[in-house]
C-alpha cells in the first residue's frame, strides 16, 4: 500500500482495516491492479477504472456515520439489499454503491461483483 493511500485514510483511520482487507483481496485476484489516489477517492484500475473507494463526505439519512463506500460499474442494474444505490450515468452503464463498515464486509459476494466489474471495464 502506498503512502498516498494511507494519507487518504487520515481523516477516518478506523476505516483503514476495511480498505486493507479489500486491497489485499483485490491484489491477490488482480496483481496488475493499480490505484490512483485523488482527494475524494481511490480509483482501482486495470486498463480502465473498474471500482472506486471513498469515504463519507456528508451525512445521509439512514446511512452509518463511518463507512467505506465501494462503487463499481456493470452493464446492468443489480438488485440486492447491500447495494445502497444504483444509477445509470450512461445508457447501459450502471454504477452501484455498497457500504462497508467492517473488514468482514469484504466477502465473496462483494468480490464476485468486483470481478464482474473488472471484466465489464475491459469491454469499453
């Protein structure tokens, strides 16, 4: 993990273990994965961005106070209680958002969705 990634979590260090678990699993699955750090998010990429990680920047009713938001794109809308929001910014491209509060939230279901997103990003 880079220093830039660690600095990203300075504002909410208790969420770093969640990201560490996600990063560990994704690096094992995709050794060629890169991470681009910006002020508001960590972009996870192969040739293209397939997922992004961000922290809360404002309070939303019904959402926890502290979480890691994982966003990923697919060619269809997924329906699942864990997906807190899905939007279609472009026809045929759905962005899904999942809240992670604990390292245990990085489970097989999430990894399956991210695997699908990884493959979908390669079809651009």
